[in-house]
C-alpha cells in the first residue's frame, strides 16, 4: 500500500469512527427507552440474555447481521414478537400472515435493513458470539459470569438480569468493569474501527 493509499484509507476510517461514535452515543441513551423494533404495525421487544443464548444455541445467523435466510429471520422475529406464544401454532400462523403483509407493504429490502440495524444496536457494546460461552473446561455457562457479576454488584435476581435488554446489559457490565479498573476486551463497532486504524498505523 502506497503512502497516499494509506492516508486515504486512514481518512475514511476516521470518518467511520466519528459516525460510529455519534450513533453509539444516541443508541446508548436510546437503550433506556427500550424502543425495540417496529415493522409497520408489528412491534418486537429488545433481545435479552435468554434470547441471546437461545439464538446462539440455534446457530441463528441473524445475530451476525445475516438476514438472507427466511427461516432464521422468521424464527428471530417470531420469538421477539408481541404475538409470541411458545408451542402455539395458531399464534405463529397469525404472526406469519401479519409479517407477510408488512413485507409486501414495505418491501423485503427495507425489512432486512431494519432488522440488521436492530441487531447492530443490540450488540453495539457486545458481541453476538459470546452468548453462553465459557472456557471448554468450565463446568458452568458463560452466562453465569454475567449474572453473578450483576447480582453481586447490584443485588438483582437471576430472573431480573435475564430480562434486561442487551443494550442496557452491556452498559451495566462496562460500568462495573470500568469502576473496578478491570480490563475489558470490547467488541463494539467503534472498537473494531480503532483496531483497523491501529493495524494500518502499524504497517
């Protein structure tokens, strides 16, 4: 890479970082309003620790921003839908019909973009790949570390912690770790851009 190409790339990365920080600040405040996802007349709640673990165990690639598989998108939206009733095929049929109408009205591309943006917001300060993860020789789920940390710090119950929307959950964890001066490997969008900038500067 020439010096000019490197300078152009750095300029683009710094512009991306500025935009990501601006969006990040807005999204962190938005997290406490819990707006969820809106597709036409359909409302979807924000993801929590239980959803994160469920989708991770299912290998649902929507968590990675992949919204090209209709079955995975349908499962993702169904679980977060206001219609959601486990083991109720009539409710699921009603939801699928309503979703099909909204996709027809707004266009598949717009719906996919809305879902991708929603997932980005859920994981702005975290990583889709860490749900339930723990060292291979660990006798407990990685989620136990999250629950134990928040329970110890704030006195919250397991049930309360499991229901906290992810954008808020990640901020609580970050706040605790910062207060304790504990190193935390962040995986948010701004951190990825910073790593790209550092890698380019190291070339």
